[in-house]
DNA sequence: ACAGAAAGCTAACATGCGTCAATAGACCTC
DNA sequence: GAGGTCTATTGACGCATGTTAGCTTTCTGT
């Protein structure tokens, strides 16, 4: 009830359903997808920077991102560190269903549309729809796999390559939900956002963006990336998409329940 | 069957059960713990550096660490990046139960003792013991929380503080399973291991260890850390244990099944 | 159209970290 | 206990990144 804060611009409009359940999609049939759509009880829009969930919050519902991007952030000192990004179709706080309090905050990156599912409904899912429950567990494991990749990226790459890798990852994730356009990737990220994702200062993020431009790898303007050659960008960033399990590596062959 | 490689030094000896199920422990009763102990079908010992599981492996059993430490590693270029550490009582590849292939490797850090649970048994657990299934899901969510903290640490701290934070985390995790000694924390880590965890060169890890010594924060000799003042070390590393959910933040108050 | 605010850009200098080279200490094997 | 190997250590130099300061461009609201 109080977990969602910020300015609500409108609410209660229809879901497209087009990409609903995002990466869970290929593991589920139409019946499952309808079932998930029915779980969503309320839909809201929020503006840029809205703090949707706060570190330490105890929730009684979970949030699915329908439109836009959100950041997972950890605050320390007086600075913000971005530890993850979610794209449409992702549940942003499924872990809040099993863990009492949240270990990080969720902040809107640009305008967002979100749907809410009560934990009570999720409990019913766990009971009645093992397929969907399994797909949801898969989704949290996929988040963990992405976290591990981010750790490696921070350990291995310099700032320009980190930024390139970030966009490469987003491009692949958006491809998986059919949300890409040919030669660009549009985001509302500022250079400060990029800096907070890459663990560098805003000024150095600016240098890094400049280097990508200079090298001809990509042109980034106000968050929007333009490139004629995604393959080159991905090679430059040493990007390998395996960790995103785009081929649907959920074990469904052997029913558990 | 072939997922476990390396030199097996002995096998088939009794479990102590003392810390069995590690961080799951406080969420389970003695009956549950006995049940888990019975799940473990084989116990093996392996030497330092043994590659227990390989990126891309498809497994039909999951591994619990009983003694020692293991690294989660991602290899890229010709270098190894450590993206996580497990301590006794942790399942190291529960995600291999839901995901077809593994996104990273598991390598023994020093000598280890591990137990194996078949995925067939786990399927039975999911059906018959919702309490335990829940605790296992919790364990994978806790891993994700630790991953997020590592991301933040890499973004925020310099090398000396990263090393201090690493030992602070291990100290707290070992406390949770009753495995600490007063003024020290013994590990088999080399400075190269520390470097691969912190994303710096081995030489810089050496400088960082030197700085901790110089500052009087801690003395690290061949992986073993000595300090008279854990609080000071934790303050120096800006360590806050909340992300480890040591108070047992699993939502058990409302049964799901 | 204008003014203020937010975001992007540039330069100069300090520090963290990588690399190379060389040495010293610890452990292992015989 | 001698030799070899792995690990730890030190110094010199260069690049990556942080910090401060100031400036320019773009957005936004009126």
C-alpha cells in the first residue's frame, strides 16, 4: 500500500500482453500467460527518478516492469551505486516475496509503467501452477547470473568497455522481448547514470563516451546509443550472451511436481 | 557422474551435522535437518585448485560444501575472475537444478569436502517438504544479495578496502555457522586469489595487503588474517552486514503451500 | 523568446592501478 | 640440506581514473 511512492501520472489502462512475462515467455503457454496477466491487480505510471521501493522495505506485493527501465541501487556514503537494471517484462522484486526486507532500492530510470501482484496471489501460483512458479524461480536465478557477469565486467574491463558491454547486454535483453530498433538503442540514461553503473566518476564516464565515439564503436547522445555495427560493439566489449540464457535454458524436461 | 573431477582423496565418512545446511539452519527444525542430511548421497574430498564444476556443465546433482572454501569463477581472455565465494554449509550449484547449464565454474580454494544430492532427490524435496524447498530458494536469493553487494563494493571501494570488506564478509558468514576463532580468520587464499576477487593485479593486491598492515587494520599472511579489532576493520571497509540476512529474514510467517 | 536548470564537455593536476623487471622468502621434493 | 617452484615483495614508469573548476549545450517552464 505504501511501498509505491512518487507521482502517479495515470493508472488503470490495458496491458498490451505482447511481451508479458518477458523472459519467462518461451517457457510458458498462452494459458499460463493469460494467468499471469490476470495476476496483475493494478497498473501505474511514474515519472523519472521515482523511488518505487526502498532498502529495508517489507512488501506485501511484487512489481512487474511493463514499460521503461528501473535501476537497482544501493546507497552508501552520499553516493548511489547502480547494481542492476531491469527491462520490460521483468519482475523487479520477486525476492521480496521470500525475503522479509529488501536489500536495495528500486528507482525509475525515466518514465515507467509497472504492474503489481499481491503476495497472496503469488502464494496461490506456488500451489496451483508449478510451471509458472518454476519460471519465476528461473527469473531470480537469471538475475543472479547477470549479477555475476557484472562483477566480472567490473573486474575485467575499463570504463569505455563497461559502457559498451552495458548497451550490448540491454540490446540482447530487448531482443528477447522483441523491443529493438535497427541501428539504435534508446534509453533515458544520463552520463551520471552510466557512471553509477560502471563505478566511475561522471567526468570519466564522459571521457569513456567520448572514446567510444572517437573509436567509431558507437555514438551515445543523452542515453541513446547509435551504431552501424552491433557485432563490432559486442566484440569490443568482449560480450558473450550465454549468461542471459536466451535459448531458454530452464530445465523443463523433467517435471518436478 | 562426470561433473566431479580432480583428485579424490577419500570418501564415505560421516557428516558432523554441526553446521549442516549452514545459513538455512535457523529456518529449519531438527527433523528438516535430518532430512537434509539423508539427502546427501556421497561425500568426497578434493585438493586445492580442483575444478569441481565447469562452465557449460549440465548436472544431475547438486553439491553442498561441507569443509573449506570454493570460488565461483568466470574465465575470459586467459584470466580468471572470481565472482563469489562459498563457505561450509552452502549449496554451490542449486541453480544447476533449475538451469540447464552452468554460467560459471566452481573451483576448490584449498582442500575441500563436498556432499552431493541428486536432482531426483531435490525434486522429491520440492514436492514433500515445502519448508526445505523454501529455505533453498532463500539460499539462492541470498547469493544474489551477496552478488549485488560485491558489485557495489567494486564500484565504491579501492583495493585495500575491497580486501578488508572481503574478510569482513567471510568473518560474518563464518560466525553464522559458528566457525570463527577470536583474533584471526584462516583461509588458503594467495595474494593472486585476492587479486582475482578484487579485480586488481597480483602486484597491486600485494600493495593493498601492505597498506592494511601499515595502517594497523590487519595483518594478512598467506591468506590468514590477524586483527585485534574486527570493528575497526569493518568500519574501515564500510561493512554493513544487513545484506547477509543474518537475522533470518526468510518470510515464514505466512505459509505458501 | 527568454531564463533557469540540467546535462554534457574540456583542461589541469593528483592518485590508483597496471606492467615490467628483479629479488627475497616460503614450501616442496629428493 | 640443496635445488626448484610457488608466493610475496620492491622499485620505476605509464596509463586509467578521481577531483576541481569553469564553460557550453540542451531541455524545460513560462
